[in-house]
């Protein structure tokens, strides 16, 4: 019997899934089983579009199509929270399986706290995440630093502190630290992230801690909820996956990897926030002075809920049509999300003027968290 807190090495029983999936294809096999068994009515996952820099969110109802989503896309910078909300809103009784990163999970929890999603209708398979790379910067990085045509790259991964590419004719890896010291590598919000293992999902999955003959051939699965326990137990009994208890040494290694990632995240927080603190208001004024008021930061934020009738009209301090807008245009959004910014980076990633909005909102939230009781991810919803 699988119970919450158990840790397993898990891999697909089906030879085809085992071949197509990463790390033994466990997530693919579990999503397939959830769909076949009726635990969920559909699965929301991400698959490769035109190339590996193009991540496409896809709703799947045919279990055979789930294999198309196997593998990682570190150069895809999607956030799934609002897409999940849209699906549930348009399918009133459906249950949805979702493969989620830490920021996806946090976004869903914040939406649940606002009664915008029903977590009982979701089955969340969390994946460890060391960070993602902006697709535009990834192409430039591969061309400049790896000296490889980015169109020739057919696979990429972040492993053992390196960004690794496979391409026609070979493979190369460069240390993430070296890339980031030169302005490449992961997105700035990912560097500051301290949520690497999404334990508020139903299962937390990844390759950290898989050792011995199972390394590369199985997924480390931590059971984080009763719902996750039921899925893994049923899938194993049905022969969809095979499992064995995680090696204690592997568990120890996984903890050390997570600890190293958290230390790195804290290092980047100190670096980014200390630089900002030296001229806080001046920096915000200069950077937001480029704003063209496109509203992308508002529309794509998973925890930003404007009053529709007021958003593009006049308020007490913000005038409609004014470009660049009064500083209050941004200050009021920072205030609105000050206790719930999940540091997903969507506001910054999708800003056409490259304003470091995620830095500002994340700094406000973390500064508040050091002084007051943190609210992010807390009740009324807990997993």
C-alpha cells in the first residue's frame, strides 16, 4: 500500500513509453493510466511545437497522444495556472491531470485561495525544476557560447550544474554558473526560486537521487498527498508502472541536490535585491518609464485580478491613455500582488519593453515575508 510520504523509483512498464519518456517514462505512464482509468477526463501537458524553443500547452483526451509530451523543454517558459482555470471554467464537471512545475503549483494554490479553481478536480504531477531559459536568449546563448547553430539542436537538458545540448554531430555542456556570470543561462526569476521540489502537488517527480542501475532509467517519485498515493498504487497494481523503494543513499543525494539549489537561489536573491536596494525608487522610475501600457503584465499574472470596468479607465491617480503611465500604474499592481507574487516571471518574460517587473514584485513580496507572516501558499487551501 502506497502512503503519503513514501519515496519510490518508478518507471513505465510499457516498452514504447519506456523508450520515449525521460527517466523511465514514469510521468507519461502515470498520466496515461489516470486518463485510461477515468481518474481524469483530460490531461494538460506541454509538447514541442516547431522546435525545442517552442513549448505548446496541449489538452489531451486520447491516452495514446500523451507520449507526444514526453521529455523536458527548458527553453519553454509557459505558466499553466490560468490555462487550468480556463479549462475548468469551460468544463464544469471535468477532472484534469496536469504536469506542473513549482510555479505552476503555487499559481494554482493562489487561485484556489481566491475560489478561482477547485483543487479537488485536479491531479497534479509535479516535476523538479532547476529553472528555464528564455527561448530568444537560449538561441543566442547556443550560437554565441556553444558555437552551434541553434536550429541543429534536437535536445537540451540541465543536469549536474550544466546546460547540455545534443545536436547533429555531437553534444556539449557548459556550467550554468559560467553562463550566468556572462548574462546567459536561466531566467532571473528562476535563479531566485526556492521551490525546486513541488511537494504541494500530488506527486513530486524528478531524476535527483536516482542512482545505481536505475540512474537514467527511472524517476524518483515522492508521494505528497493521498490523491497521489492512490494514483501510484493503482497504476502499479494495474501494471502501468513498476516501482521499488528509493535507495536511502539516493534519498540523501536528492536532499543535497535540493539544498545546493536552494543555496544558489538565496545567492541570487542577495545579489539581485542588494543591487536593487542601492537605488530602489530611482531604478523603478527609470525602468517603468519605458512602459507602453500594453497591460501584458496584468493579463498574464496568475494572481492579478483587476476590476474589468476600472482597468483601462481613469482612477484617482492613473489617467487613461497616458504613456508612459503615472508611476502609480505599476505601484498599485505591486501592492495588489505584494503578498502573493509567485515569482513566475511572466510579467517580465512577456513585457515588450524588457522591464524587470518580476524583480520588483518579487523583491516587494520577499521583503514583506522577512518582516510579516508570509501568506504565499498558506491556508485556506493546503495540500
